[in-house]
């Protein structure tokens, strides 16, 4: 990327970074992993749909002749095992009416996230101080457990997902030279926030930018994002990308990120997850709201 890449090239690099990050988990451990030119799918024996469990990405069913049949074929192993599905579509997904087809096949739209990117060579990245914030890379089991607790809480998941990730993917986080770098931020000496930097080529993917409810609205997300961009530049990256929630997008726009595409998140529940997952999700939402009334 010596020359300024086109919009399409930036979108492709951003999407490929996401696929590569997901593939780290999909191909690790005891997951039932499948990938061809039409989809990336992996199945985990846990009743939670997430980026690290029970997911479908890279869905390109245009030109297959029967996209509905393709959807049913990809979902069948989940329904047979009574497991939920977390499905993400993006700029390369097809056919053009995939959203309507997913709805027809029982999927619920959960959220639209903005794919965003920033040119690190053209942006002035100034660190923004956050009072009492200390950032370090996750290197021990204890630090990983603290990181995962924030991760699960930040996405309103039950702590059982944190336990699952620790058991199945621990080596990806802390053994040797991990493929992605995970950081834990302490505020007033307490674990308060997380972020991840994952590099493919000259593109740095920023993931898991999360602040605990007790420490929100204090500029920590901005400080962490700028710290992550600084890490990306140290690693030789020229660009950075992330997927922003509606709440996070204004923070990233203010830093200099621009919107380049959209990612849509869908879920389909089977078996016990039809009751257990929504109940746990709502319970965590309420718990996080109450925690937000306190301050670190």
C-alpha cells in the first residue's frame, strides 16, 4: 500500500482482516470448522452465539443458483445440534437481497455496525491522557481472566462465555508470540478497559475496545483507541480498521476514522438457547446499567 489505496481496496483489506481474526478462533481447538469460497463456519459446543463460538462469516451465495438452499445447508449443523448461530454479513456478502433471505430463514437482525478506517500516515495521532489509566499487554492467566471478564460484560454476555474462551483459546492470547495483541487498561489500579490489535499486511484491525460500566463517559475509549493506533504504527501499519457500534461510532469519527462499509449482525437460536440466551442477555443488560451508576 505504498500509494493511496482505492476505496474498494481499503474495504477489501478491512474485511479480510476481520475474516483472518475470526479464523484464528475458528481453526483452533475442538471447533467444527468449515470454509470454502461461499462461507466460513465454525461450531462450538456452547449455547452462546458470538464471534468466538457458533459463527458464520464470509457468506457469498450469489451465483449459486439457490441462495435459500445455501443458507439452509450452512445452518443445518447448528439446528441438528440445537445450537445458536451468530451470522455476520458485510460488503462482499451476496446475493443483494441476502438480508430478506436471512429473515425468511428465521434469522433476527441484531445490529448494524459501521466499518471504519483511518490512514495512519495522514493522521496526527496525539495521545489523550485519561486520569489514572495504565495500559499493559495481557501476558498471564490472571490478566487474561480480567480481560475476558470485561469482554463478556462489555458485550452483555454471561461469564460462561469468558470461561469458555479461557479454556479453549487461552494459547491464542498468552502463549509464545500470540497472533493478536490484547491489552488491559487499569484505572485507579482496577481493570477497567480492553482493546486488541491484529495485523494483516499493512492493515491493523482494532477489536474489543471496551470500558467497564463504572468507568464510562470519562474519555477512556478515546484514549484507548489512540493508544491502539499508536501501537499499530509501531508495528509498521499504514491503516487501521474497526467495526463500530452505534454508540462507539461518534468517538471514532472524532478521532479521524471514516465510514467505508457496513456489517450486519444476525442471530438464530435453537434448543435451550431460545430461552437461556435471551434471559442471560437481558440480565446482563440490567446488571451493567446498575453498575454504570457506580464509579471507579
